[in-house]
C-alpha cells in the first residue's frame, strides 16, 4: 500500500476517555512556537521563538531560542537559549558559551546550544507529577557544540558535543566533553578506521566532522535502581545518545566516565542481540519516578542510516553502515537490558505478513517518545509531522498531523 498524496491535517483521532488530556507545544518554522489543545486549536503563538527544542515550564513560561547561526559557519548552532513569559518577554537568557567572529557577521557571544537542555527541578523536560522545573532560579544543563582537533579520532576538524551546567546568572559551573572519553565508547577497529577517514563531515565552517551527534541529554533523576544501591544510576548521572554512532551511555556526573552503555555494536552481547540493531536513535531517557514504567529507558529507534564499521556495497567508506527503513519505540530494563514494551509499524497497521508494515511508522530524523501519567506513550514522528498517543495495548487514542 502506497502513501496518499493528500493527507488530513489537525486532530484526526481523539478519544477523551483514553487519552491523557493536556496541551502540546510544537515549533512551526514560519510562525514560531505554537501551543495547541487536544482538539488542535491554537492556544498561543510565541512569534520568532525557535525550538531545538521548545519546552513548557510552569506558569506559562516557555524555553527556546531566538535564532540559528549562519549555516556557512556553524551546523545547528543556536545563538542563545532563552526563557520567555506568556507575553513573550525574555526573563532569562544564556549566550556566553563562546565569542563568535564569523566572516561578514556581527561578532557576538553564542550559546551554540543544540538538541537538548534541562532546567533544574525536572530531569527530562516534560511533565512529571511533583517534578516542576524552576522558573526563577536554578541551574540549567545545556548541550552545546565546540570545534576542536583530536587526532585519536581523526585528523580532521571535529564538531564535538559538550555538556555544560550554568547557574541562574549564566556562569558555567560544570562541563563535560564527548571527545575526551573516546576510548570508553567501545568502537571496533573497523569503526575507528572509518571514523578517522570520515567523521561524518559537513560542509559548514569549511568542513567539520559531526562524529557523534549527540541529540538528547538528561539527568536520571530519583530512581529505584539507585535506591537499591546501584551507583551507576545516581540521580545526578546523565544519560545521552549519539545518533551517528548508534550509541547510548550513562556518565557519572562526578567523574565524567561511562558507567553504563548500549551499542555501538549490537552483536557484542547476548542482551544486545536480543534488542536488535538500534539506528540513529533520539530522545533516549530514563522514565522518571512517579510515571508508569519508572526506571526503564525509553528510546525512539529511528532506523534510517548511521553507524561506523566495515565498508560494504552500501557503504563505500564504512560510514552509515546500518540501514533500515522503519522506526520503533523501545522501553527496556537497564539492569537486564530486556525489552519490556515495543511499538512498531506492524503494531499500528497489523494486517498482512508480520513486519511487512513496519515501514509505515518511520521517521529517519528527529522524533521522540515520552511516558504520560496515565501510562500512555506520546510519540513524535518528526519527519512526517505527526504526533500521536498510544495506550500500553498500542491503541492510538489521539493523533495530530501538522
């Protein structure tokens, strides 16, 4: 079955008895940040406030950015990270990561933020009962870019990922650099060779390698594993994922070292073989305490193309060696690494041979999944502009098409 040329837009499915009723924030590139209700009605627009991502805070505040750096010089760099009130007034701003002097551009400070950030009080950036992010104080964990050379990885200029924590006044009080821990990530010799030759080069800035491409980063927060004595899951430890390497890790906030990981080789252990290949994943995080499934790890496994390894007939240089035209959402137990819940296209479009409709749920880029207080899972299928909510039994009870 092919795809139709004309799609309905707005809310197409809504079961108010089974859906978790609330508001959804999204970014419309030509408009700004948009808040909609369960019927798809626009409640509020914050003009010229960009995502990457947008996050709602208590009291009608929202966080986002006021723009992106010229793509000739930076890849996905946001110029700042701001918090605005209901009327759009800026009440907090951070841009003091790096002073940028791009040719032909006005010199200025930039945050170089991309993909994720977390405000103190809430580990994951979405609604959790009893875990409200602070709105007039507190620290903010921010994912940023930094250009550097590291010849253990490649002889080419790298676009590296850096975590920083800033206080309310914008002072950087902690930082962690991804490339500093290259030896901890478990790359095979073939993957290291491929990375050295081509660390996912982009034309921006004259050419730089977005070698790991971290796209999510959050605190673990309070959890039952740490309560039971497992130090790997300290609430301040940080879970993140690297899209280009098919890699997921938890690092110690105190030491910076990797204390738990998944990938990049999903044939390396019995547990990883059982999970199956994860490709280009997004929004990996631990389900917070107080939500159904608390302590499990939720993953939007995009499919698409990523990974480093042996060159082949589909990868001449050993980059993007893993290819699969399907997405899935996985919930797994971090201790046993067993999948406890999974959603695939064939679960949503079940007729036909097993797996034959997996392609009908597919977003090779962007996308996310979050757990709702009633046990449902809210999913963003980013490339197609579709948001939907499913029950634990995989019934779709709300859908919005942008």
